[in-house]
C-alpha cells in the first residue's frame, strides 16, 4: 500500500513517544490492568505473522447494530469495560480494537502500522460479524487518535458502513507533530491525501462529529473543520459546552449518548 511508504518518515522515536505514550513514554503510568475483560469476549486479529491485536466485543444481541471503535492514545481496550455498558443500554454492540503494544496486543506501534493494521482489523472484524451471524448494520467510530484509522476505513470502505462517528478528532492529521518536521515534510503532509479533512471530503455516508468546546489537546476548531469538509449530505455536529478533551463523555454524558443513539437508530 502506498500510504505505508509515504508515512514511514514519521516513525521516529521522538514522534512515536508522543503518539503512543502507553508503549514508548517513560512518564506514562497506567493503573489499568491488561488482564482479560470482565464483561466482553476477547478476540485477537493477526495483523502480521506473530503480531496479534487484542480486541474486546461487548454485545447486546445479534439483531442490534455494531460499532467498530478505535480509542485514544492513552487508553486501552480494557478501559472501555465500564463505558461499554452505555452503548449496550442504547442498543449498540461495541467492538473496540487496541494498537500494537497496547493491552494484550503484541509488538510496538508506529504510525505506519496504525493505518496499515486498521485494514486488517476491519477484515477480521467483518469476518467475526459474518460468522457470528450479526446484522450487517455496521458503524465506525474513532476517538482522538482513533479518528485516524476510523476516517481511513471510512475513506476506503464506506459502502460497508452505515455511518461514521468522530469524537475529539483532528482535521489536520498530525498537526501536533509539525514542530518535529522540516518544511518539506510539513508540505508533504499538506500536499498529499494524509489529512483527515481531505479524506473526509470523499466520505459520503452519514457522519457525526462530537467535540469538547474547551478541548486543549485537539481544539474545537479541528472538529468544526472536519464537519465543514465532510462530504456527507447527512452530517451532524455536537459541541459539548465547557468540555475538555478527556471529560466530554462525563460532562455531557446525556447529550453524548443521546446523539450516538439517535444517529445509529436513524441510519440503521
């Protein structure tokens, strides 16, 4: 795949430590155990020989829609054990995928593997849905870093999904890294179709953007820019008042899950 070669220039130690702190940062501490999930089935998807990605699947039932979810860079699948119950309550099955080196997954992540693995994870997820005889009412969702694989899959496989949800996502993909890049590298990111705001122009399936008004990590302007550039005729945006990057689900809990429930039900 051409994007593998194109993105390899970003796979440098100083960049990887920022993007994947769970694996690379000496200052990252997680109190969350990587043990098996208490209320989900654990699945492994092999992305290359000897490298398996751990995933959690929380289910309401085979007749309900299913969300393929990619999480933020400081989280693991295990962190979603308490969150999943809210998806179950609104009638949604939740399938959460980790990244290399996160949770029960093998290997170490790179930006190249983040995007490449998303394609293999999608194929493994789809096989699981088909073999389990779940309704093929599938949605994509990405939070923070997870918006990169989510938009990537929507861009390539939108005919397979009923809708796309982006929470705390970035229109200008890798913008936080631009200080680590020289002018030619920054120009390359802007020129080629790496940026989510460029990919999402071609994503025509229903799209929902959720963002915190006071997000200090990925400013709300990024979410607004994603919404403005979305090619979907059916698109919606929820800005949660007073919310930052990591508290919007709590601060705007009712709005957050009502929006997701309405979006999924309307498009299933």
